[in-house]
C-alpha cells in the first residue's frame, strides 16, 4: 500500500489467539501450575493430576493454560520425557464428550474412522495408543461448563476417575478443567466434587493498573514506538476494568482503536479513535441479543436502522418508522403488525437501551414522540440485522 504508515508494528500480537511469552499478573498462577505438574517430568507413569482453573470472562484462563502447556512441553522435551499437551474447547464440540474424545484420538491417529465407536471404546483405544507410545497427555477441557451442562454429572464422574478404572496400569491422562461457573461442580456427586475441589486455581478479575501493564506489554509487541500515549492506555484500561476486569475487551479495544487510527492516517492512536472503536464494538456485543429477537422485532429494528441511514435527522417519529416498517415487511412477505404493536416494540427497544424515546407536548394535538438511536451506528445495525434476517429465512 504505497508506503502508507501504520501505527502497528506487528498486528498479529493483538490477535485473540496469540499467546505471549510472559503473562503479567499471572506469574504466581503459572508457577503453581508448573508445580502441580512437575512430578510428571519425573514419574509420569506413577501419577496423574486434576486441576480446575476458574474465573470470569477475560481473566486469562485460556491464555494461562496455553502458556503453561507450551512451557511444560518444552521442559519435557529437554528432559526427553514423553508428554503431550492437548487443549480442547468443549463449546466447539457442543459439550459432547463423544466428539471431544474423537477429536483427541484423531490427534494421534488422523485417519481414524469417525463412525461406529462409542465413547468408552474411543477412550480404550486412546489409552492403548498412549500405552504403545509410552506417552502421558495433559488434556485441558476449556469451557468445561458446556460439557457439564450437556452431559450431566455421570460423564464428569467418569472423567475424574479415568485413571482409577485402570488401576495398576501406568498413568496416562492428566486433566485441566477450565470452568467459569464453579457452582456447576456443586451439582456433581460427592466423590467427583471432592476430587476436583482439591486443586482449584482462581483467577481474580484484573484491576485497572494490572490492565495497564497487560496493555503496555502488548503495545510494546504490536505497536510502533510512541504511537499510543498514556492517556489513551489508561482510558482503555478503565473501560476494560468496568467491563468486569476483562483483558480481552481491553486488548480488542486497543486493536480496534489502532485500526481507526490507520484508517484516518493518524500517526498516533487518539481518544477519538477509542470512541470510534467503542461504538463499533457495541453491535457485536449485541449480536446475541439480536439473534434472540422475533422476526417482526428484527424487521422493525431494521426499519429504524434504514431510516437513520437515509436521513441525517437525529430523531424520527412513530409514523415515519411505521412507513419504513411497512416497506420492510413487504420485502420479507410479512403482514405488518398494528400501530399498538409497533409502540410496544419501540418501548421494548428503549428498555434494551437501543432506542431512546422522548415524549414532548405539542400545542394542539397533545403529545408527540421523538425516537433516536443514540449509541449504535445505523450502518452497523442494518448490516447485523440483514445478516440475522437472512439466517431467519434459511
Ligand atoms: N496476564 C495477561 N497477560 C497478557 N495477556 C493476557 C493476560 N490475561 C489475559 N490476556 C489476554 O486477554 C485476552 C483474554 O484472555 P483469555 O485467556 O482468553 O480469557 P478467558 O479464557 O479467561 O476468558 C487474550 O487475548 C489473552 O491473551
Ligand atoms: Mg477462555
């Protein structure tokens, strides 16, 4: 791109999947994990380990496990110990133990046929392979909440006792369970629970200054020197802190602000870039909300988005929206709902914080309603809704 400057030195360092060499403010937890598993490097056949990592969204659970996995593998290699770290996100396998085990097996036997075996059989084969190869695996089950919810306690019971079933044979599988909601393990039977409760690592939400350290580290890796100033860093940390100490939110915001700086040819990331980045994040945060709307609620909101896309006005009225709504209904072959229903939609979206309603008194006809869309860019909203409606139609 004809030598245009960028605030980024290496954008990949801001990617959600990037695992930094060091994790500020998680050093203690990292050391603890290394200690919990250090015996594996000496007598991997004699013991296995089970650990829970728990904490809110964006507290570094996933990145901590990955960092630990890479570090312990490195040590094992140095000492010529056969150890493999396997990280599986249970949500990606819809919380189904069968699919998860199948995936783990194909890491060792890529051509393994996908059909015809039960979970128990797959597990047996996995143990057999690990015996043959004389290998121990540390299996991390990330977003374990989805597995508990989907499979219930019996499967979890089995998972916690994998080794006991094979008494006398070499130990082959250790596990790290990553769990957001610790209360889910209260539902398990006593023995699974007591096994799991012994080794819990709790990640506490990051405070503002901790987020500043994390951001500074990423900036050093990913941005050019002096392209993000301190004020901007502390405002992003503040926002991450109010999003419940969420480092993911903060890093994502930093990256987006950098993109806005590049888009407007700025050499530094300014506060305005951060504001633009925030308004770009809201629709994506609301995606889940949009998905749960009914067909007509979506069409109604699409009409609003279109109105503000086509008009510079900051406000609209109920009757103008009704016209846009009727046109949109035609497009989707739907019969428009009544005026009363439309008023209800307006109130719903006001309650959800998407629309703002102001009722003003006018001279003769009584009252009029002014409707605005204060914080979501209408282009984004239209795009998201069009996509959601397309899914609806499929
Ligand atoms: N202590 C830390 N140092 C550097 N980056 C961190 C730290 N904690 C979290 N992150 C980063 O913040 C984001 C969210 O962390 P993640 O591990 O995905 O959180 P969780 O799994 O708890 O939701 C990731 O991009 C991760 O790399
Ligand atoms: Mg995670």
